[in-house]
C-alpha cells in the first residue's frame, strides 16, 4: 500500500481520536472509528497501537494535541500496512476533510513525516495539492501523489 494511504489513515485517526479526547471510553472510540468506515480489524489495530504507545485511550486523550497527532499518525500508518486499499479509499472518500483546514493539514504533515517524508517535502506536496484544487481522496491515487512529489523535488 502506498504512503498516501498510510497518511490518510493516520490523518483519520487524528481527527477521530482527537475528537474522542479523554471523555470517550475505548468502546466509544472503537464505535466512532467504525462509524467513519473503519473495519473492526482496522479499528482494533489502531486502538491497540494507541494503547501500546500511550498506555490507554484515556491517557491518549490527556496528551496535548501535537502529541496526539503524532501518535495517531504513526498508529494509522502502521495499521494501514495491512489494510485493504479499498477500505482506506472509502474512509478517505467519506471523511469530508479539507486540505486547506489547518488541523487537517497538520495531521497530513504528521502522517507524511511519520513515514519518512521530509517536512519541507510534505508541505510542498500539500501546497501543490491545494493549488491544484485537489481533494483528500484524490491523494489516494499513486500517479497523482507521485506527480506532486516529483514537482517538489
């Protein structure tokens, strides 16, 4: 699976789990992920990754937003490795995320850098996508993301 699928999964994790904060139980967080299109296996994977790193969903909710974004992006990227690409695309299609939204942008950047993309390259890719009027789900296309990355070389 391409890096962008990992990034989108991480981004969705950030958006959904950050919304959960410390007030949701693990079961509530799992249901929130499932309602966003995550399969049971993918939801379990990302929650297990979060619990492994933070200790619990409650502890995750107590972290500052920057730490949450980094941890969620890494958990999403790790779990996307074994996820069905169609599932990731469906999640991205239903996300309704806007590349110009500062929180979404920050999450995408965190997801990209967690997979080894240099921060300046990640910023360039997002800037180019915004300039071209692309939607988040369009970044799932390998040719599109490769073209954006090539333009940023």
